[in-house]
């Protein structure tokens, strides 16, 4: 991605807090959300009516000492109570469904979009950042569209209802109580802003603690060998100390906030008792009406507090919406054109019936390449023709451009200038999935997925039988290793953590073979395998690459002596090319490299 495109992607903001981007995900639940809001209004109306029942009971049954009309009173009371309970129950159930449904849909949308992005995005954004976008941000948005919305509707409508009732019963006393509302709102707003800021610091400190803890566990071996337990422990204690100070500060603010709101409620109650008591003693207001105002005075401050908290949460979620919107708006550096998608499909809806067979002719035509987050050319005016079935070995110093070459072949990146041709056609004229389905890639540090050996090997070809899997394992000298692990049903652990790097490479190699690729890429695929196994795999490689175009990146030059052509890459350019024997005769850079490995001083 160019700097201009990257800048545009980072600054893109959609109207209404970016909600326009996620509105299609929320829209299917619009009817349910409307029902939730109506039920919230009904609940708040029922809640605001209950003090009126108390008023009638005091003024009629108690003051007049009669039970006339008690049956109708109880019937109406139970009816309102049922309305409150049922509407509250249904609204909570619907809110929960909306929350988890929106969370699911947003996470699916974010995860699917991540699958379309190129390697450069993952190079520029760490796992923690991406994880927070997919999990934390979506969770807060889902809560906003459900529970936060319900809180706002209930609290707002409840305050409105009791204000209407109070002014209809006694406007003078209602006006006196209303004078305290701005004070309560300002106090709540002030404390809520401070609490949001302090709690944000607490969360950030907690994130650092988790990060330090993770490094302390995953880096245990390095910590012990470097003898830095005291430093790691000191850093961890310093961070937990900071977390404690921030958490205590948050607790103090919360306690002060609660006490202040309680004081405001008490002030409202005192005002009602003072003024209402005077009116009652003068016979201008009945005791039942005084009880109504007492109930409202005590009950009104908490909804105000909750409403301010909801508004603060909505403002805070704006950041989550913008960050998720930024992810969903990010464009891939490597993208199929609309014409290509129309003919070949995309990675989620491939039109395999339109895919042409891939034969394996590869050509770099005056290719220059610069990584999106870099400022120097890694390849410059690079040209190379690789006919079908050619075994190409690539050697050179670290950073010379070896992996860049194969990443361009696999179309993990697009050339900055020039063209990459596959079977004589520009690679961009056909879909990425078509190309990737015909490539087998064995990494220096392979990744295995959680599950069994069988499941991991079948990722390359889901339809293979156990017999074919065992044959592939035998071909890469991994059959005995798998048997020792417990067979094909043995678990490999998260990321293959239960296996050594060498064992993971063997399984990765078998997986690539079973995919029956037309182009095979081996990026130091035998670097973590012992010498005896390496010889067996070299024999297997010679069998597997026969008839396939292959690119082998190697640091141990003894593994590539049989290659059809060896490319010696330096500073993004081909310094030397030829067979092993031809390059030795040149007595140039390759000769020096090979001699230093074969006859080390």
C-alpha cells in the first residue's frame, strides 16, 4: 500500500461515529431493537405508576379506614406488576440476543475481512492490536446496541414519566425537586468523566501486566539463561504497584461519586419532607401525595446517574466504532479486480469451474519491489524466466531478497514496478485463490493448527485418505515420528506447541505434498531437522519436485547442489546464476560461500 493510500485508510471516518460502516450488521435486528425500546418504555411507565398505588392506598384505605374497592385495587396492581415483570423479562431476553448476535456478526465480518488482507497489514499491526479490534471492540459495540440502548430508554423515559406525574400532582413541589436535577446531573457528569479516565488507565495498566506476565512465561528460558529474573520481577512488581495505585484511585472516585449522589438524594428527600410536610400539616396536600414525592425524590437520582453513565459509555464506544471501522475499511495491497472476481470468484465464493489449469511457468519481468512499510527497494529491475518443472535454488545473505522473490511468486505482495507472469499471463489477471490453490509452501518456522496430526495434514487436501496421509509421511521420513507421537489422532497442541520445530517441519512438508501443488516453495524447510532425516528428505524432495516448478531457499548449500539453476541474490539483484558446477568454476561469490561451509576454518 502506498503512503497516500495508507494515510487515507487511517484517516477515513464515516458519519455518525462511523456507525454507517457497521449499520448493515445492526440493521437485521432493527425490528427486535424497536420492540426492546417499546418494552423499555412500558417497563418505565409501570415503574413510575407504583408510587401512585401507594398514594391511593394511604389516602383511601388507611386514612378513610375502609376496604371498599380493595379487590379492584389489587387486581389493577397485579396487572401492572405483571406488565412490568413480563415486559422487563422479554426486553432482557431480547437485549441478550441482540448483543450476542451483533457480536457474532461483527466478529465474523472482521475476521472474514482480515482473511482478505495482505501480509503487509499483519507486518504493520501486532496480534494484540488485531485481537482487540475483533474481540474487545465488537463486544462493546454489541453492548451499546443492546443493554446501553435499553438503559438509556428506561432511565430517560422513567425520569420523564415521574416528572409528568409530579407536575400533575403538585407543580410547586415538583419544581423545587427539579431544581436539584441540574446539580445531580453536573455531579454525575463530572465524576463519570473522571471515572472513565481513571478506569482507562487501570485497563491499560492491566494490559501491560498481562503482557509482562506473558513474556515472563513464554520467555522463561531466555530469562534464566540471561539471569535477569530480578529485573523481570522488578518490572512486574512496578507495574502491579502502578495498577494498585490506579485501582485505589478509581475506588476512591467511585465511593465519592456514590456518596455525593446519596447526599443529593437525601437533599431532595429533605426538601420534600420540609415543604411537603408543611403543605400536609396545613391541609393543602394529603399524606399519600407526600409519599409519592418521597418515592420519586429517592428514586429519581439513580436514573439520572445511570443516564449520565450511559451517555459517557456511548461517547467512549465511539473510539471502538472508529477502530473497528478503520479495520473494515482497510484495503488490501493485493486485491483481485472486479473483473477477475466476476469470472473466477473470490476466496469465499470461488468459481472453480472457470479456473484454468496452472502449468508452472513463472517470469519476473523488470520487477522492482519495496515493502509498504519500507523506504528502500528490496528488488530493483529484476528479471528471470523459470520454465515449467524447473528447480530453482535461491541463496544469499540475510536481507538480500530471497524470501521477497518467493513471496512475489505466491502473490503475497504485488510488484511495485514491473510484472509477474504465471503461464505467460499477468498474475493479476487471475484470482489469488486460483494461484494459492496451486502452491505448496513449507516455511522455516511452520505453523500447525490446534487439532490432530490427521487434521493438520488434511488442510492441504481435505479429501485424502489415511493411506495417502501415511504414504506422504513415509515420503518425508515422518512416519516413525508420527507413530511415536501416538499416530494420526495425536494432538499437536496450539500452534503445534507439543512438537519440536523439526517435527512441525516434517508435518508441514507432508501437508504441502498432499495438496499436489504445481509450484512448490521450500523456505529453509530442512533447517531444524537432524542430518540423518535431512538426507532422507532430500531424496524425497528430488522425487516430489520432479515435474513441478520449485523454489528452494537454502542457507546450507549442500542441500541444493542438484538444482537446475542456482540464483545468487545480493542487494535485490542476481549476482550469479547457473548450476552448482558452473558457479564453482566461476570462483566468485557462490564459490566463496560454498567453500566456507564445506571447509570451515
